[in-house]
């Protein structure tokens, strides 16, 4: 895991390419959890942006 973090830290790996679904705010956390539970074929990694 440390090696992976270092690769991201030094720009050798772009983790944004793994994000398949984006959600915004606390109100969408439930939707993202339901998506992860259902695991559709196109799901790679959902992310919830909190500000």
C-alpha cells in the first residue's frame, strides 16, 4: 500500500482514472452505498465529494 501511495504522491499513477461514478454531498452517500451493494458491471470505484 505504501508503494501505491508513493506512486500517486509522485505523479506516477493517476487514481482519477479508476473513478467510475461521482456523487456530491452527504445526501448522496446512501445512493453510493446502494450502488456498491448492487455492484453493476460498469462499477469500478464510486466516490463521494464532501465539502
